[in-house]
C-alpha cells in the first residue's frame, strides 16, 4: 500500500482553489440518415488564448504559472497534488520511508514511454531529480543537498538532506515542478535550461512559434494511469487531439475572440470586461479566488538596501486605489495583508498588518529623509502582458511620486520582464500576481532568488514550520515570518484577486487547480 508522508494539517489547505468548470451543450435531434448527433461531434483542436509567451517550457526551473500549466500537459512528476492538495503518485508506483525519515525508496511505474519512444527508467528519474534539486530554487531551498540514486531499473532511492514530514509534498509542488526528462536531455541542458521538450505526458510539443502559438499533439503511446485520483493527479485521457495555446497579448482581441467563438477558452479576462462577458450567451465564466497581487522590493542593491527606504515605500501605498485600478470591480478583489486566503484556517494571517495599506504620505516623507534619499531613480519593471500587474505598477509609481520619489516605469514583454526581474541590478521593485500555495514554504517571497530576500530569519522560519511539533506551532512560526517580511520591508501583499477565464458553452471536461487543466477537455462542433 502507498504510504503518504504529508503534513498532517494539509486537510485544511486551500481547497477553494479547485474549480471544476466543465460545461456542455445539450444534445440535438438525430439526423435523418442515422448519423451521430451533430451536437455530440467533437473538434480535434481546442483553442486557448493566453496573454503571454512563456519564458521557457523547462518546467523544473521556470518560476511561472503559464510554464507549469503548459508543462503539466507535456511532462509528469513522480507525485502531484489531488483536489484536496494531498500528494498522489503519478509516475511513482509506491514508496517506503526509512525509520529515521531520511531515505525514500520509490518504485516506478513500468512501461512508461517518453515522446521519443524510449522507456522511462531509473536512470532518467535520477538524472532529472538530481538536476531539479540543484537548479530549481524551490527545491534547493527546501531539500538542497538531497540525493537520488538508482537501485534498479524501476527503483530509485532518495536520501534527504534532513528528515522532514513534507518531503513528498515538496516533490509534488506544482510550480518549478519535479518533471521527469530523458537522461540525455538533462545531460545536454545548458545555462538557459533544456533544449528539447520531451516528457511522458499525454501531449507532446508539436510546434512553438515564439509570440504566436504553442501547439501540443496527443501522445498516442501515453500510459493512462487507471487508478489516478483527482486534480493534478487525475486520469489524463488527452480527450482532444490538439491543444493550441494562442499567445494573444491584446486583451480586446482575446475578448472579441471569446465572444465570436474564435477561441474556445480565454484566460486572463480583464476585470473591466467581467460584466460584459457575464452576459454573453455563448460563454460561462470560471471565477476563482486564486491568489495575491504582490509588490517585491529589492533588498540587495542600491538605495533600496536601506530598510527605511523600503518602509517609506510601504508607508506611501494606498491599496484600495491600487486594487481598483488593477481589477476595476470591487467584487473581484479583497484588501487583506495575508499571503494566504483569509478563509484559510491554517495559514491565513494578518501578521504585519501595521505595515499594510498605510496610505500615510507624511510618514513616508519622514522615512525618506531618515534614509538619506537624494532623488535616486527607482525602477519599477513591469509587463503589459498582464494588465493587472501593469496597472498596479502605474498607480504605485504615482503614489511614490507624490512623496517625492523619482520613480520610473520600464515595461517589457513577459519573457524580458522575467529576465529583468531576476537581476537585482535591473529593478528597484516589481509587481506580480501569484496563485495561492498549499504551504508557506512554497511561497516565492521566501525564495532568495525571486527578489533577493536572503535573511537568516527566513531560513529559520522555514525550518520552524517544517519541523514544528504541532499545527499550532507551525502557525505561530508562519505568523512570525509573515510579520518579519513586513517589518523588514522585503515585500508586501497588495491584495487578493479573483481570476476570470471565459469558457465556451461547447467545452466539457475543463478543470482548474492552480491553473487550467485541459487533458480531459473537449469542445463540440
């Protein structure tokens, strides 16, 4: 029997993130010649409009929702989250844990094929996961130093850097996930990642035309796991032959395409168009309270290294104005300082609220003077590919100018934004929208490579949560850490957002868990 090693309080995690939004048309009359019901005939291509080009499809190292979403259709991990946010086997068959909690012996599914026809064996898993532990920042932060070894062709052993109750949960993390690649692909990976996108998933990459579209084709030799569960660990049928992700950065074009049927699914619906599309008779809206809009501050380079300078920024912010400009409808956002949903009984927290939504220009000006600010330019990097991020950035710029800060906005396409965001020499601050996580240890704000928050308080806080003796102690550790993030001025939540995707009434089998899932989706002709 499969032994699950998860934190005992996962049961109270963010189950509201899962929204099954499948919808289908009713059947019509049977044709006189006895053909099948015309309404039940399915298209061979599901067309999905997305707002930005993925920075990469290397699912192990790209810290991006759109990379993970597309990547989950191409690649598979050993474990993935079910609808209750508990890790379930995908490419793993079973596992056992040693008495000291440091060794995990994992049996692999047999007969699994890569898209190039090669069978997956322990050699591929070991190469993939050792690379993931080293190069994925989410993995290296939590289990860096852990080692995977081959036992036999269908068994691997993981020796963890230290015993912890969340090892399998880390292996099942959906962003920068532990994708399994052929060993030779791993060995050929360069500084920018892998060069060939070959996995074991239900779809294989057919064509990627930068800034235009990504086309995935059904992998005919995919091994369907019959005892699959739900969510990201659900049964994958590749119900539609081709998935075409069309990169449509212009929001008005995406909206027109949703209304006229050019696209079957439109992601990232601008909140200004929410009421308009709600009235469209051919569409349903997938409305999901999905995460937080966050401002990350540079703590490592230049004038922003000064804590008083960062606190001046926090003191100046008026979250109500920022969120209204970002989402346009008060029903689509909440003003709250927590990095988790306020409804999350385990991790919802208001720690550090005294630093949140201060809207105090006089205090901000005093802190600028204390910091010795001398009109140095602060660069706010952003992208118009995500309107809520761009609009929020413009409002933050205006609020900073009002307190006397020389704030300049630099806007790029999403891929270039992600490159600049990763270089502390190229930004003073930036805003991203981030989906809710299951556990605090998975938050990007705690990843020192995300915005440079490299402090012992973070390392100690992560350990305190991972090795807490009780749920209460873990919660207390997270409260302390969230409070530190605000006090240190490393980042701030701007607010909580509700994401909106538009789905044709002809689509069935669409699911949402952290991001849309299409492997069981179909669209009627």
